[in-house]
């Protein structure tokens, strides 16, 4: 289906219901009232709700894609980059202009991250290759310049981020032979240093996800999604080495459904977990293993999140709209922006690469 590119902002709506009812009201297909309020493909959801005594705004800022993933806020450009894996495309959202642009690549990308000191250059995970791509952020025109490295034949990149020193931590999963179906225990976690050398850190993974760091706590948070848990590793910022893994947050113990997907972290050391197949982002204190808040999102397949904006107070949330037996109508597949949560994130780090 070809999505219309123009968007018209809906009239601002102030809700007075409890938060669960408010967010359910925005979900397509839940009730007759909800269906009547479901936006067309050329509109954006926009509304306010009272969230823990804070007035929070929620907006779908992009049109839907099949499987949005890997949001990265480029502080220098004040723009958000992300991928749509099944559409084989990389994307840019510029909040100053409201423009959402994209470019199709030769294969399915798992992530897109700017290269430090090289404007318009990115590292992109294409299947099992890490590729340097040049793109000016306009529709079309991305060029694959070179393959930096490639990994095990039976896996493909699913998620990646740069650590606080600019090293690329990139996770893989087994080959997907159908939507939502893939070979198990074929993935791993790799670290690529500035000189392009690669080290395998973790093996025997189903789906690599998560990835965020707390330098103060000397912690690295990571997830193999089908463990339904979050791992904490000891992290050495000087060397990039990780060790001593243990579980810090379990879905079943908190009565949660769905799986662990992408993560981000705020300045208080709390992590935000995209709850795929759960309609929400989870705010968790990983030091105590406590579920602090559930942030309802009007899409079932919530895939990842990151903080952005001039002061890192906006939470951007990517999502998918894959039909795995149930249709996922708009706004599913959109990237959402939440403002007014009362927290601040950390700057996303660009990759350092010679």
C-alpha cells in the first residue's frame, strides 16, 4: 500500500478519563468510538493526557512503516534517524520542519547511526554486513560506499548503538525465513572498535535487543528478547569490555506479556523498555528490578525508544504494523513523540570509525 505523504494535525484534544481508558480510546478497532476516531493515513494523532500529575502530549510524527526500529537522535542536526527493516529503508524525521524522508537500500537494515566527524555518513547494518552509507537526508539518493565488516553467515543485524566512547555494539538474530519466524540461537552481540576490528561478546542469542549504558553504575543493559528478561553486565568504559551477566528485570514476575525490545536510559539511571506486543513502554529501575510506570502507546508492536529534542526531554518511540494474524491499522507503524514526561535522557553517541 502506498501511504500518503501529507499530514494534517488533528485538533488538540484534552482527555479527562483515567490514563488506561484514554490510551485505549486511541487504539484502532477496540470500540466503535475508537474506530470513529482512528486517523486516515494522511493524518497524525495528537493529544494530551494527565500522566502521573504531568500533562503529557503524544503525537504520531511520521506516517506508518512496516517495522520501524533503531531510533537515533542526532544532537548536531536536531533530527531523528531510524530504519524500517522490512521496507529496506533508512529514515529521517526533522521536527523543525515536520519532514519525514527516506531512502531505500539494497537489503534490510537493522540500524542506522551517524559516523562522528563525517557529516552525511552512517554505519548501517545490512543483513550480516556493517556498511558505510552516504546520505544527505533527502528522499532517495543513499549510496552504499563500502562494507566495513561482516559477521556469521546464519545471522543478521537487528539492533545496535554506540557506547559512551563511540564503539559500535551491534546485535544479531537468526535468519528470518518468514515474518516473525527465524532460526533460534544463531544470534550474538559484537563490538566494533574505531579501527574497524570486531570482537564477539555474546553468542547463542535468539534476538539481540536493548543496549544502553550507565557509566556511573558501570552497567551495560542488554536483552535476548525471548528470555523475557533484561540482562545487566558490568561495563568498563575504558576498554569496552563487559562481564558478569545477571538478570535484573523479568516480565513474568511483573505479569507482563509480549517481549523485550529496544531500550533507552534517563539521567536518573532508569531504563525505558519497548514492550513489543504489549502496547507500551515500561519505565524500570534496573538497580532494584522495579517497574515504575507503564506508558501506553497506540500501537501493539512497540519496537524501540530514545530521548531527543534540544534538552533530551522528548521520548521518541518506534513501532511496527506487521500482520502476523491480526491487521495493525494506523497509527500502528508510526514513530511517536511524547513530551512532558518530566525526565531527561542522555545524548545518543555517534560511531567513531577511522
